[in-house]
C-alpha cells in the first residue's frame, strides 16, 4: 500500500495514477482549495435567468450559491447561499423569481442582488453595520455564449483566456437551435457513492462504450435492423478523434464539429466536451458534476432544448435523452454501476494501487494552438484533465 500524498507524486511520467486521488478525503479537500477556489466555475445558463428577479440555486465546488439576475440592475450576481447571522441557507428552491430572500431561521432578509435589507428586532443590534453583512458575493462573474461562470479569485485569467480552445465548441453548442438553446426543461439528478472525477472522466471514454453499453447496442441493432455504426467508427474512422484543448479541457469529435453525428441515437451534438473542472456536454445534455465528498457525488443533467424549434422537435430531444441517460435509460444506470460504483468498490483494495492511464500515449500528435490529438478510443481527455489537475494541485496556496 502506497502512502504518497504529494500531488506531484500521484501521477507518474508514464501515466500511472495513484488510487488515493479517488479515495482520499484530504486530497478532496485540497481540490476544493486548488481547483474550485481559483478557476472559473460554471454556475448557470442565461436561459435560466431571463427576467429581472430570476434565480437558481446550485454549488460552486461544495459551497452552496444563488445565481440571480438583479431585480433592480438586471445584472448577474453569484452569492453564497448562507445567512450572515447564523449560517442557514436563505433560499431552498432550485429556481424561481424573487426580489428578496428571507432566512427562515431568524428572519433576516436580503435583496436578490445581495445587500442585507432587514434584521428582525434590530434594536438589539445598535452598533451592527448592516452594509457589511450582505450575502457574500463571488468577485468575478462573466458569460460566454450564454454560459455563466463565476470565480472566487479576485484576479486571474479572464474567462475567455481560461476557456481557450474550448470556446469554438461552446459557441457551436449555443447555436444548436434556430434561436439558440434553453435549459427550460430543468434537470434530473443522479447521485452515486464515488469520486466526482469518475463522472468527468467517463464523459469522453469511447473505450468503454462497447463493453458497458453492450445491451444498448443490441437493442439499437434490433431497432435499426443492422449493427449500429458507432463502434466501427470509434475504432476505424479517423474523423472521430479526441483532442486535449489545454487548460484541462478536452473534446471528442464525431467527425466535423458542426455537422458530425455520433451514430448511436444519443443526441445531436457532434462532439462530447469537457470544460475543466466539472462542466460536461454529451449527446443533447449539459452535465454539471457536483462534488460532495471524496466518496459522494451529485450530477445535474440538463437536456438542451432548441430555442425556436417546434414542441415536437424538443419533445424528441427529451425522449432521446431519457432513453439513454434517464433514470430508467439504457446507458446512464450502467455507467453508475460499473464506471462509478464498481470502481469505487475496487479502490478499497490498496495494494499496488497505481492505475494505468497511458492508452494511446505513443500516438498523440500535436495540433493547432498547442492542442494534442489522439485516437477516438484513447485516454487523451483523461490525461488532459490530469495535466491541469497536477499543475493546480502542485501550485502554492
């Protein structure tokens, strides 16, 4: 059993990954400081915050936040969902519209852009400066192509600098419908007893598809009257490729990134995309991975409807999403059991606990703008993620 704790020593040059990356609560807590307290974090899509007063609740890392469009200023705000009095959350609903938030514990009230509006029986606080007791705001909020990001860091790279080579793909996603996309269908949630990085890694892992999802492929073959082409294309179609985009981001292209098709009736996106650390796009969904503990994860899956398309068209998007990724779908439950829960169970064996993540390393090649390109079934996306993970985890606090 290894006792390695230094982040720089948890990933070898020949791409062995130490199992404690997935099981150690101490490493998880360090991730919250290094990965979720500096980089830009996805928190919302503008379609969820169309009107003044609109809000949604979510998490930035493990910290609960409220994302609002100011009732008075119309600007986007991201604030900790925590009363400044005794710490209770002030908003319980997942989304809605409100001019203020009232803490149910002692009645302290906040405007929907953060300032403290009122304290009950405030004569007991004769010297308390309420101007300093608004909801704590994340200092930077920005958008790209309709996707809303926030950062706990007051300074650092701009959002566009951070997104880098992922920007063109986010732009394509935003243009999927005649008038863009919307997340108005809400989300369905899955949870599992395992590490959050397992779900991120699985977002672009074509190597597993023919094994974990064999039953789906058999049903699909019956449906279309022939073997589905997706596995042959993954193995032999050179237009299917994985790309390390830099900054921890990665993509798998199913052919041309604007017109390609996954060939597996999984949704209409022509690529799968990971935006470091915890935003993913697969099929026709936005996938927001929410770490809870080293061994506990929640995932919010938002079907992306097409703005300007017919109701029938958008209903078909929902049915396709449910058919593979839904709670009774043909694919999502298999991933939870095999790729997350069985891996977590296996990780309890700690002798010789170095995992292999070197698939296809010998055939990576350099692309434009500092990218690395690999075969469709290679572990390029996983290495892209862990290059950034190693860099940030090894940085000084």
